[in-house]
C-alpha cells in the first residue's frame, strides 16, 4: 500500500511540471503589461524599468520559467507584484478558507444529494423519484450568483438570521466562522448535490437489480437493511470517485460565490491576480490547486482499496 | 431576590461599569487596497484607508482648499522656489516616535529615493528638504511648483514613522506605522483591514469611533445588501442605479458630491499606424465627433442624474472651469458639415472600452449618437489591463478611460496633455500647450494660473486630442446611525467628527 502511494506521488511530478509550463506560457500570451497595471495612475518610466528588472520581466520567457522553477522547488513561489507579499504567505492565508468552504459545501452536498439519490432509486419511477429529479435539476440550473444574492436578500436583509459577509477564520472564532460560511457552502453544495444525487440514483438502481439483493430480500431481510447495508455499500464506489473530483474542483476556489459572500479564498485571489497580471500569484495558486486535485484523486483511489477488499490483491 | 430580577440588575451594573460604548465602524470598499505603504501604494481604496491611518502635512477641505494638518502654516518665497512649513508640536507616531522636522525630511527623502517609490514624479520639483529647526522644515525646489502643496495633501505628504520605515524598508506596508487617528491592527488580503483608535492622536477629542474595519466587496449590489443587513455601516461608490432606492430607505442616508475626476475619450493623434485615420489626422473630424455627443443626455441615462455633463478636465462647478467654453449642445448639422469639409462622408472608428457594464453602456449611447453624424463606431471591449497596455503603447484609434481626479487643476490636465507626459495616451504634443501648462504650475497667484489654463483650454478645445464628456459623482450610502460624515470631492472618507449611535 505504502509503495503504491509513493509510486502515485512520483507520477504526479511530471504532471505538475507540465501544468506549470502550460500555465506559465498561457499567462505570457495574455495581452497587458503587469508593470503598467502596478504603476497605476502614476506611470513613471524610471520606476517601470526598475520593476521590470526587479521581477525579471525583461528576460526571455523560458529563462523566466527556469528561474521560477528553480525557486519553486526550494519552496519559494516568488512575490506578489501587487502587494509585495510572498506568494506562499498568500496561499497559506487562503488555503484554510478554501478548504473550510470545500468541506462545508461537500457536507451540504452529501446531506442533500445522497439521501435523495437513494430515495429516488428505491422509489424508482414514482412521484417521489420525479420530484427528486426536478429538485436536482433546478439545483444544477440555478446560477450560483443568483442564488447567492437571493439568499443574502432573504436570510440576511429580511430575516436577519445570518451575516451576509465578514468571514472570520475558523480557529479564531469557530461559531461565527461557520455562520458566515453557511450560505456560501449551501450555494455551492446545492449545485453539487444535484450531480451527486444523479450518480447515487443510477448506482443504486443498478445494484438494487442485482441477484444478491433479490437473495437478500428472499432471505426476509428488512428493507432498510437491504437498502442501506447491502446495496448502498456496493453503490458507494462511483460516489467516492465523484466526490473526490468534486472536492478537488472546490479546492480551485469558487469565484462567483466567494465574490458575493466576500470569502477570501483561492477563487478571488486568482481572479484578481489574473486581472492585474500578477504572474507569480497565478502560477502559485494553480500549482497548489493542481497538487490538491492530484491528492484528492489519490485519496479516492486509496479509499477504493479500503472500501473494496477485492481490490487489495491488485496492488 | 429571584433570579429573574437579579439578572437585569446584574446586566445593568455591568453596562454602567463600561459607560464608553465601543463604536465600531464597518466600511465596504469597492476593491481591496494594494500595499499599505504611502510611498508605494497606487489604489484609490488605499487612499481611503490612509485618511484614517496616516496624517498628511496638509489636507483638502470640502471646497478643495489646502488646510493645515501636520503642518500648521506655510509660506512660499517670492521666487516660488522655497516652501517653508511650521509643524504641529506634540504629535506622535503610532509607535511613540515623535513627529518633528527630522521625520519630515526622512519621509520626503524616502519617497524620493526608495527604488519602489511611486511618489517620485509627484516630488520631482523638490531639490532638497531640510530641517530648519525642530518644528520647521524647508523645501527647496529646482523650479517654481505650486502643485507641490497638492501633492503633500496626498500620499507624498503622508508621514510614516521613520523608526518603522528604517526597520521594515520596502516591506513597511505589511505593518504600516503612521500618525493618523487610527492605528493598524491587521490585514487579511481580500478580506479586511482593521484599524483601532490611536489614544495619543493630537486631535483625539474629535474622534468618536473606536475601531474601523474596511471590507472589500467588489459587487455593488452585494455591498448594498450588506449595508441593508446591518453588516456594514457605510459603503463607497454606490451604483447610480441604486441611488433612488437608498434615498427612499428610512434606515439609510445618501451622500454624494461631484468629483474632481473626469470621463474622457482619447483620440490617438500620435505616429503609430493605428493613428493614421481621419480622427487621428484631422481635428475637424474630432470636433465633429465631439459635437455629435449629447453629453447631458448620456450622463442622465447612465448615471441617473448623479453625474455632471462636462467638456473640460475641470467640472463646470470648478473655479478652474473656463466659462468661455460652456458644455456644447449636440449639433448634428454642424458635425456633418465639418465631416464634409474634411472630405468624409462616413468614418469607420474602432473604440476601446473596458468591459464594465457602466462604461459599455455609456459608449453604446455615444456610438449611436455619433452614428447620426457619420461615424461607424465598432466598440472593442477588453478588460482594464489590456486597455491600459494598448492605450499607453498608442496602438489604438479611440479609447475611453476615466481619471479619478486630483484637487489641484494641474493634476487633472498636465500629465495627460503635455508632450511625452506619463499619461499622455493621446500622444498629443503642442509646444504652446506645454508652455502654458508648465507656467500654470509656477505662479502662486490663482488668477495668473487661471489665465494660463484658459489659454491652454482655447487651444485644446480646437485641437481636441481628448474630449471630456462628464464628471462622475462619488456616492456613499450610510446607515442612519452614522452621523457627521462630510463628503469631499476627492472621494475620501474622513473619520474626524464621524459618530455612530448605538
């Protein structure tokens, strides 16, 4: 098992390298000059030249990349052009926020998506199944920004139950931190729940029609035990894969949702960075997101083995 | 005594023990500030934070006069090349370092020499600065430059603690130490900047707020929703489209003032191949374009009556406005005649505009207005950084960009319209205009300055390297509990005298 994990991590290295080359070159293709954006309303030519030198923007792009890579492998992701802070510090500030939002969103997604999926499968082709489908479909189709603004208007402005913004770090003020995250996590989770519900339903439907389920029913097992213990455990594998992928996506940040609820996560960081051509920040955030995504995939694969004893032999 | 009776008694005892209610003010900003070092910072919202954090040598009053802040009085020498300032005594920086002439010398020199400094062009006329005595400082200039005072009323004149600046160098912005009414507590990028009342502030009797939190919330609808929900006490740059709903809300108050900035259309008149088009080559075509715009209507529609139509870099309300050139009424016939005279029937134009909804709406209106005179405008929308790049490189035909405005007239015209100036994106160059605008900087006599600007205006209204279309208002929405806020045309939020009822 251990050697499997190590092997998988080693394979991740070339993937990360390719991603970093790709992102670096794409950024350089963007029109617009980061130094001009930095210089703002007072464009002093001397200063512009100084900044170009300081951030090595005069070097050819491959040299810039090699330089970046050299520092990155030593753990230095460079400095933000805009705020003069190390990229690593910025990432360290945002990562816990994004992880918290991702976890809370996934909890919402699980809480809504899985029971609905199971119910829809068990009551296949009944009114309940259709209702679940319509709910799921609307969850997918409602744009996040619209739902977010509506929630703020309803829950914060009219009812005054939850704050509309003002994120607090979890370890400083856990209660308020969770309170400010409830609405954004619901908005994100609601959209994911739909996908999760559809997958749970189809996995459950196929398991429920298997021979051993008929046997279980024939043995006279309670329906509850048939559904939750015998069927769901077997249907869970595709759900694990999907959840890991969804979680990986959440780690990339949710731009609109973060913007609306002013959650200082990755999404906002990277969008601001792209608009101001803050190359080092874009590069650093993409790299961290990619690492997160790869790790999530690995976790899913390891969970497979844990959940499914038959797969242990193949390692 | 029953618990039910005891509890309120206890609570009221506790409340009486703390008579000073800790007033916290939460302000919603449109963007996040950049680095919090007055020598390096660039953003408008950064300046808003500084009004609470860093005192300046001089300040601006609501009618745009220079008023004392850390300097109590000042004098120009007769040749306009020496500025002597008397400093306020007994002022301390947030770290306890005393404020004196030596600190001023250090700070001005820091802004002039720090490689990362963005203040160099503002202090270009300063040759040296010396301490005359403990509380008197003298600026010696290489050229007479009355605009220096306006620079000293902004970031170039913000005084930071020399102790902290020496220790932190270019990283000063991570933990800024100044001498303003509030001191720095913490900052989380894109989330909040927190300041608290500085107990040793020289004017502390007029500070009624204990803690200020600035929250960047870029979406105007969301910013307003936060204000309505009570999560914010005040927001800046309310969308003009929300003005009516705020005015009719009994819990909110509305404040606005026309700013010193302008909305401008730049014509590329330079040497780039892109400038080789009828608009770039013939002033009659540019005049026709300008005449075809109904400035009043466009401003009314886009800014819902909050902005002011204009045709000069100074608003019609400004004392620097040249009344010989009032905002022109739309004149399609004259525009057509000018085009015909220049030998054109229809003129194709490619116009750059940023992809924000308000700027686009404005330009779509302009597009349809000038179409009637014979201009076929295609709008090219890009995000701001790309627009900046193309305009400063001069690789565009016509571009739309705005200026946030400065209190001194020079700051709204000189750097845009003198040859090779940093922000001269029209690539306009006219030695006569250069001469007049340079002279406008030199006389301490406003009547003389006005005359120079008027003479320059006459040339510019004929050459039309840029056409000015209006002046945006700064709009704030506040919770009714907040009182004492005075809007200033520079768009800043000054907290001296601001109170919040509990």
